[in-house]
C-alpha cells in the first residue's frame, strides 16, 4: 500500500450502502461515504474524476450485470465494490451462488483499475445481526480470500466497534447515519494510504443513558410501520427499492456511465454540484 498516494479517478460500485442512504442532503439526494471520499481525493488532485454507479436494493447478480462492465470500461485508478449483503438478508440465500458472483465481479474489476477496494460491511448490534451473522461472515471470508488472490485492499468495517453502535444507524436500522458514513469514508481513505484525518474513527461513541421502555417500544412501532412492513411487502411482491433507478452517474438515455469533476479542486463542494465530463 502506498503512503499518501495520488489517485486521479474513482468509481463506486454496489448497493444502498454505497449510494449513501441515509446520509440525506437538503435537496433530498443522498451523499454517503463514497461522495465524501471523492471530495477528499479531488481536493488533492486537479482534474480528479468520479462516478458513482451504486443503486439501492441491488443484489450481487444485478450489480454484476448492471454495474461491473460499466466500471471496468472506465478504467479508473480506484474501484470500490461492496455487494452481496442484500443477498444474505433474504430468507432463501444460495451462498455458493453469491460467492461465485462476487468472484466473477472481482475477476472482471481487478485488472481494469490500479487498485480495487473491497469491504467487510458493518453490522448493527441487535437480533438481525445475530440471525444473519453466519452468512455475513461467510461472505466476508470470501472477500478476504478474493482480496488476497487479486491484490485488492479490504476495509474492515465489520470489526470496527464504533460502527456496531445502534446510534450510528438510521431509524430504518439498515443504513448508517451521516456520522457513520463519515467514518466509513475515513476508513477507506486510510486504507488507500492517505494520512489519517480522524485516527479514532474506530473508537466507540461515549456511553449514553439507555432509552426507557416506552421510547424503545415507540421506536419499534415506527420502525415496523415505516420500514419493516414495506420491506416485507417488496419481498413478497418481487419488487425492490431500486426498481427503475440508475446510478447517480449513469445516463439511461445514452446507456453509459459518465464522469463528474469539481469546477475548483481546491474547494470541491458537494458532488451534486460537480460538472459532467464527456457525453
């Protein structure tokens, strides 16, 4: 791994974790760790280019079919790939198939970039994590094996105490808060070899008083009504939150991905304000 490297381009591939839910901006769009990371990289490198292809709700087969070839064709310095966790949360999950598809993705992406970055995704403390932990750890073992075989970097978010804290997770209990995304960006930043801006990103949050019984039950009811029941409904009807959506930097009209770059690399600003490069 280089120390304080210079990367001129980044492509982010994956699902809602990389799209940026629930790091909501005032205009209603999502930012997320990948945009934060791109902003940091752009501030160091004039002419830096970025493309986020990730789409919420995507399973690993959809990521392979819809994003991998696009990312490989762009031949960036860095590609981040996070996928497969949505599969592990499905009642019927063929882990052999998931491992095979993840292997296919890595084999196609690794030769097309200077550095491929994989992740062991974070897990929120609670019964959901305990129920699906064996599948998640099987997925992460595959990630580690593929990284070693193909020279990819692995960002270990699963082993970070700070990111298992329920306070780092949004009310939907599936997506990180803005602070959680910031810490993920810091983790990837350091893994790529940049000098730490927050050396304590793994450090747990200070203890706080536990909410009372009524507050917990109220939160459970809100979670069930607003998030769990709609999620179950989509599973039963074969729908996905990503249906009809494309990556932030993909033109459905042209059928191709595109780059964005800041007007001023010394003050990149939000990625949503960057200008498109090319068609």
